[in-house]
C-alpha cells in the first residue's frame, strides 16, 4: 500500500501526541501508586476503614487510565483532521505539477489563505504562467526561424533551378541576387551563433577603462554611410570626460546594433541622436530616434530573440529580430541594464545604464 503524505503526516502526529500522553499517563499512575505505598508505610493503615487506600488508589488509577484512553482517541481524530488540512493543498499542488509536467500549462492550483502554503501555490501558478509564456516563445521562435530560412532558400532554389534549366542567363544581377540571399542566411546563422555564445557560461568580457566619447564616435563612423544613404541625420552628445570600463569591441557592437535598429524605422529626413551623461551612481546612454515608434503591447517583448511586433515586415525592413536580443545579453554581461520607451508616431529611446563600481543596480 502506498504511503502518501497524508498517511505519513497522520502517523507522525498520532505517534508524537500519543507518545507524550502515554509517557505522561504512565508517570502519573506510577507516582500515584508510589505515594500511596509510601503513605501506608509511614503512617500505617487505619483499621476502622479497611481497604480505603486500596480502593481509592484503584479509582484514581482507573480514572487516569480511561482519561488517557479518551485522550489518545481524541488525539487520533485531531491528528487525522490536521493531517488532511495540511496535506490537501500540498497534494493538490503535486497533482498540478504533474499536469504541468505532462504539458498542460493551463492548469492552476487553488489558493486559500495568506500563509506559506498560499505563497507556495502562488509561486507554482506563476511558474505555470512563465512556462506557458516560454512555450509560446519557443513555438514562435521555431516558426520564425523556419520562416527566415525558408524564404531565402526558396529564392535560391528557384534562381539556381532557372539557371540550370537555362531559363535565365547567369547575368551579374541574377548572380548578385543569389549572393544577397546567401548573405542573409549567413547573417542569420551568425546572429544565432552569437546569441548562443553569449548565453554560454564560458562567455567572458575583456573590460578596461575606455573614453566613452571615442567609443561612440567609432560606432557612429561605422553607421555613417548607411545614415547618409537614407538621408537620416545622426547626432552625438557626449562629454569627453566620461570613462567607461567596458569590452571595446562588444560595446561598439551594442551601439551599432542599436543604431541599425533605429535607422530601419526612422523615415528619410529623420534624426537619430546619441546622448550620454554620468552622475555619482551610473553612466547612462540614450539612443533616440524620430521613427514610427513601437506599439505598447510589443514593448515587453522586443528583446526576445526573433520577435518582431509587425509581422508584415520583411527581413529588409524589419531585420531578423536578433539584434536587440544580442544587445540585452551584452549589456547584462557588462553588469548594466537596458530599457526602452516609445510613443507611436513620435519615436523610440533606448536607455543603457552602466553602474559605477560598488553601486547597486537600479534603473533611474
């Protein structure tokens, strides 16, 4: 027979309570008998009342015995009730966890009261919510990866098939189209590899003090040609005195990714600006654009890998959806935080905060 939690808890409560009662009752009866004998030895029996002490002793011992028996029965009943009361929510949580393990992430446990068991139930329900969210993201990521790979592969297949069937001549423009699709595939795979490497426990940064203004200028120089081509103005405001302890190459990668993201969604004639400031607590860098902005329902998820709020965007206009995930991982690897504010039609601002040594981590 399987001994479940309720059975073991009942047995434990009954054993402890009954043991205490039996010990107390046994000691009380032994003491009573001992003192009656001592009284008779010291003072002798009163011959006018024969058997008085013997009957009185038997009455007391029998009363204590029946009281002890009733107490044990009452203890068993109370222990069974307490065991049921304590084990019921735990058993329900166990069944809920088993359902979650089978893939039913919609199941929830009932919460009663405001004690530690209720807190445990809330934590289990929150775990179910997070697992359900992660499962949705996993399915979406799988679908997005399949979509990202399917389109360029289908294009390459059709182009190469047309060339093999001599429907097309291998002109430079058609070969360039094949090359572009191949480059997109390579870029997607490279981004996924980078993200995997950043999540590895062996990933390390090589940080040293760097002038922030120089890093921002080098990052903006990399993106300048693209900004000029689209006729989007890029401005920088950074005091030359700010020094940031960072991995130079990784920090430039952060800024270039943010600038590329801002450029994609900023229309011709728009502005992207980088602002930096420091105080006693931290160094804060803001990347602001005058683009279309991000919908409020998409803001909590834009740092998820392969997430694109507007599903109609193609790879050219919307990117692969990995750049911001890489930014978040790199910023956190530096011990910093990243957040975003956006108003549709007015633009988006990304805030990077790098705390100075010995300060606590909190966003302004």
